[in-house]
C-alpha cells in the first residue's frame, strides 16, 4: 500500500508543478502580447503627424469632419475641426462605428508636438455599441499644460484583447490656445 501512496503523491506533485509552470507560461505570454501591443502603438504614433514639430504642422482649419482610421474605417469628428484652436475643457464629438468601443467606451487622447500626453479621457457612444454602424459619441478632456502650440487629438479604438492587430486610431491635428 505504501508504494501506491508514494506513486500517487509523486503524480500529484508533478501535476502541481506542471500547473504552476503552465500558469507562469501564460503570464509571460500575456505580458509579451501586451508589450507587443504597446510597441505597435508607439510605432504607429511615430508614423503619425503627432510627433511633428510646430514648424512642420501646417494643417489648416477645415469644415470636413471625415477621417479614415489606420485600417480604413470611416470616422467623423465634428468637434474639434481639423487644425482648430482648442482650450480646456475640450469637448470631442462625432460618429464612429459602435464596434470601435467596448461597452460603449473608447479612449480619446491629446498629445502635444513633442509627444507628451496632455490629457486623456474616455468617450462614450450614445446608442448601440454592438454594431458596425456609425453611432454618435461625445467625450471631454481637461488639460492644463502643453509644451507646443500644435498637437493632435487621437481617438483610440478599444481593444480589450490587447492584441496589436485589433488596434486602430484616428488622428486629428489641433492647435492649443
């Protein structure tokens, strides 16, 4: 009977060690995926007009509220307009596909020309967020400090999976008051 108990104890110990090893492996995999997603975000920010200096940001105010996301999704930002002068608190409004949000929320971010995040806030969809149809949204960002006269408003698609391939952004050039 004793050899049987020893064999069972060894099997249970091996199962516990295997389970702990798998848990650690999943944690490392999740962190690696999150790191990849963050690196993709940084890479995309470097490609966008967000990090251009004041002298190179020559966007002119326009009444056209339509933008295409990095992945070609049609988005409308009615407030603020492209290259508009903004002040705090900044109200952001427009229309995006409901599926761009998670539980009717997505992030809006203000970034100055040096790449500093000036403000960030959730925006909310008014309507069905579980649709690909354009739905109205609003959000408000409060900010106090900025180190340049120009910057960008960035709309970030909600990505609860953390997978880089699900990231998407819309960039609206703005000017600070």
